[in-house]
C-alpha cells in the first residue's frame, strides 16, 4: 500500500515535470509580447491590423494589444512596469520620455537594429529628442503639426477670396477683423479667430509666435526659459491684442475653439492634423487648411508625436521579438496605414513627401509645416500649459501689463524646469 | 463548530460578530489602511514609482510656504461659508413654506429633490453652457434681452467661484429640504396649539418653537453640508475643464490634491495636503457639534 502510494506520487510528479518541460518548449516556440496604448478607436483598429500583418510575417511571435483609457494610462503603466508586469512595447507621448527614463521604464532600442545615423536620415528632425546619451529609446509611427484652418463660407461672406488664405500674421488679423460680427451692443456673434488656450494656442505662442518675433522659448539645452525678452513680450502682446485691441475673438466664445469653428461661428482657428477626421465628418462645414501664417518671411511650427519604446520587462527572446515588432510598427508600411486609418502624418520624411500625401489639399500644409517644426521639451506638459493659460488670463482678465505677465510666467516655468532637473 | 456549552446570548453575539467581520475587514483594508498610509506618505518624497524617501516635515513646510495653497484654502472656505449660509437659508425657507402647503406637496417636494439625484457632472456641464457668452449662453441671452450688459461669469476671477457654487447649492438643497421637512413634521402639534391659544404671532412661533426644536436637524445638516462644501470638486472640475481657473480663482483644495497627485505625481506632497484637509474637516466638525449640540 505504502509503496503503491509512493509510486503513484512519483509518476504524478514525473508527469507534472514533463508537462512543465513541454509547455516550456512550446513557449520557446511562440514568444508572446504585450503592446499597450491608450483607448482610441481608430488607433486600436489600426494597431489590430498592424499586428495581423506582423504575425503573418513572423509566425513565432504573438502580440497581445492592451488598451487603457487615456486618463489612467500613465498611472497604470507606472504601476505595472516597475513590478515586472504590463507591456513589452509601450506607446508614450514624446514629452513623457524624461519621466519614463527617470523611472527606469524604458530600455534603449537594440543598436544593431536601430542605427542612430539611419534613424536621423529617415525621420523628421524632431525625433532627435528620443536620443539620450547617444542611444535611441523610442520611435514614432506618426507625427502631428499645426496649421491654419479657415471656414470658406464665412470668409466668402466677409468679402474675401475663400481660396486664398492669409499668408502673414498681419493678413490674418485683417481677414479676422472683416469676418468678425457683433450685435448692436458689441456682443460677439461670430469670431474672426478662435481664442482657446486649452486648445493649441499655447503651442502656437510658445514655438511659433515667440520665434517669429525673433526670440527663442528655451535655451538649447532646454534648461533655461528664454522668452522673457522683447520678442516674448511682442508675441504675447500680439496674441492678446486679438482680443483686447482688434476684438476679433474671445476666450470661451461658444464654449471652446473647436465648437466655435465646427458650428460655423468662427472664421479661422489654429489646430492640429489630428482634427481633420472630426471636421471632415462635420455636416454643413466647408473648410480648408493652410500653413501657419508667416511673419517677416519666417515660418515655424509645433510638432508633437507619440512614440513606441521597449520596457525592461522584455529580455532574451522577448526583447528580440519586441524590437522586431517596434521596427515594423515604425516602418513606412505602418506609417501609411496609420495615416489612412488614424489621419496622422507619417514620421519618415520620405513617406510624408510622397506626392499623394505632400500634395494632398489637407495633409499638405501640415507636412510642409513639419520642415520647420519644433517639439517642445516638456518637463510637465499640463503644468507648463497652465503657466501660459494664466499668463494670457492675467493680461485679458486682470489687465496686467504684458511685460509683467510674461515675467511671471517665465519665472513660474523656470521653477518647474529647475524642479525637474534638480530632482 | 460552535461549542455547545456557549449560552444563547454568547452565540448570538458570535453570529453578530461573524456578520460584522465582513464590513470590518473591508473597512480596514479599503479605508483605514490607505488613510493611515497617507499619513505616513505625507512625510516622504514619492513619485508613485521608485522608493519612498522620508523627508520629515519638508512637504508641510513647502505647503505652508506655497502662496497657491493659501489661495486654494481661501477659495475652499468661501465655498464653505457662502455655500452653507445660502443653502441652509434657502432650504429652510422652502421647507418652512412647503410644510404649510397641502396641494401639490408631494410633487413640489419631488421637484426640489430631483437636482440632488442628478449626476453632478451632467448638471455642471449644463450650467457651464448657461454661463456662456451670447449667442449660446442662457443667462447672458436673458441679460442682453432685457438690455443689460453681458457678464463674464466663468471667465471672471470675481464671479467664477460663485457661478460654480450656484449649481452645487441648487443640487444640495433638495436633500436639505427633505431633512428639514422631516424635522418640522417631528415637532409635536400641541406646541403650536398652545402657542396659538396664547396668541403668539408667526415670528414668535418661528423663533421660540420651530427653530429651537429643529436644532438636531440643523446640527446634522450643518455638519454634513460643511463636509460636502469643503470637499467640493466635481462641479469645479467639470465647469473649469479641470483647471480651477481662471487664474486659480475657483480651485478648491481637493482639486489641488488631485493635480499634485495625479498630474505631477508628487504623492508625498499630495498626501500632506490631504492630511491638512482632514485636520480642517475634523476641527470644523468637532467645533460645530460642540457649538450647536449643547443641550439647553
């Protein structure tokens, strides 16, 4: 009896060991990696399609896509990765790179597959922000930039040529003045241009207007705020004058800039390439897109992008699989699919400059803008946006002199940057 | 399993404890442990990942030296003061008169209660639209229609806080009215009969019978409403798009905590702010109970 039991236990143990070995071997054949991005229907569908193509070409690799609501995205990843859980390949906003590196949530892309010189030849120059200590940590599939959107119907009603957008800041003000409508007591009924710091306007001031007025927002090493000078004051004065002097728009009109524009209540707005899909679906809206207006012949733009990186969780075969997958989702093939499904611009210069894209009536102006676009080095995007929102509110609501408001903002933002680098 | 020699009452107690254990375990793990942990966290520097480093009183010293904290604290107390006085006054006035109405009593009561059960965020959004400039804002459309100038409401540092408080008060009084009505019903009718026989006027009845006998109701509502106004967040978040603006003029302390913790990931600093809020809530609640619950 006793011997029998022992034998039974022995064979059971052997069976368990064998099963373990077998499943271990099976696992070695099919490597499964996890890809995380935030929940956004078009992005998820595009990624599903990319995964399907990738798995067909790489039979040994399985990719599981996990999506997290945008509001929880950072917190979930921050909790999962240090615990050795979560994604092998993760999508992140370019502005979060420094945070992620500090928290050791990314490993460098394998140099043998991602040569720095090749990357810089292939992608738009702003990708350089992803290089730290000579190594690339993440790469984008697509990029975004800003452009001037105009409502053809309202522009025509104002007696302007709906096919000829303003080319300079002065022309923009003149056109906006003609398209503004007010009632007898001066209440705004139709805005010449939208004023919305919670939209894209703070990027426009920071990376475009300040540079156009001859300044620079930050020092080359991104550690010093440098817009507290004549150029910075001129840029903020120009923007706040839209409300205070030219009276062509008001913050909060129609709740926000996008709503005002899409409901035919604003003639001009500054917005990003990601808005095209939504506006194309807007019934009764006839709009067009042009490059941001120039000043003294100078054009600048703001670009932002989401990138893909590999977490420390991926080691050995998983790391190899993760690198292959990352290479694929940042390839020209993936970029074209992303443009088609999500509406964001290809991150590689050669792809974006294809005639079908660069010559496209709506993508074209954004692609041309990319040539002279800067990606702000944010240490805390929401806090830095608030600094700019408060600066404009101080001028418009508190009637603070522009120079004072700019000085306060520069000091506040410098504190944020110092806090980041000091830690 | 229960030993047979336990008395009936002991066994009953055992069963009671068995049932109570479930919520106790839940309460301790979900509520008490994180609360205690927040106290500990408030003495550390922690960015949600990595290790916590003790930094003594640094978070508290930073908080008291931060001018933004004092702005936010002032805002919080304006929400409390204005919200409490206006909501309690309105709720009592409505309940006092509703108590005398027989026709349509139930319908009116339901009408006042509806805002209380409406989702705060949905309501805040509707009010946000009410406050917009012409041509979409209801209030400004009305002002312009009667020939008055537009008001900036949410775009003004002076008006925005009160503009946000209005829907919060509106939603809160539904609950307060129902509780006041219950309190009024509980006052024995013979006091009023005696007063009528003695020829007391309505004001005298109000001040010498109704209000003194409503004291427990008033204490309860003051404490619960104070806690609610000190913790105001959802209306501000929804109506200012999460900014507490313009220029921090509407930001309450809970929004500051939220930003510190989940936008800046400064968990230790945020924990210190919650401890300060906790102490304020505790002090105000104890003070109110002491002042208002004194037996005559």
